[in-house]
């Protein structure tokens, strides 16, 4: 569909915010760490399960335009991406067409363990 302003780069601001999420989460009492890669992220998730306080794990990511729009597309070496569903209801035909395409892509998606 159309962009819906969920990325800072899409926002109408003069300067993008620079937020230290680790410091912010720690200031509110969470155990906060920054993972350098997905292997460390996995280790931090496991460690978080042993804590009795909230854990915030920050990892740098890069927004990427994936070829096509199918769920069969992989991102990076670990193949994860954020699936933002297409709205089901719209007054615009283009949006309704995109929803139908989305349903087809979900039906053809292959889950990998």
C-alpha cells in the first residue's frame, strides 16, 4: 500500500531524533543492553528469561525495501523481517487490491524453524 509514516525517515521533521534507548530504559529501572548482532540478541533474550525485572534489548537495524512484497522474501543472514499487514478495509481500490495480494502471499509463505 502507501507509506503510513511509521519510520522516522518518513516523518516531516527537520532533524531526526537521536535516542539512547539503552540509557532511557535503564533510567526507568529495566535491565538494558545493546546487542551487536543477532547472535548476541539471541543470547540476551535467553538471559532475560532469568531476570525478574523488565529487559530492553536494543539492536541496530537497517530499513530496507524488499524486492516485491511477498512474505517469501528474507532479510539479512537470519531471514527475519517485520510483517506489517495490509489493511483489510479501505475506500480505495488500490488498497483493497493490495490486501488481496497480501492474502495470497500469506497463503504461499513458508515458515522455517
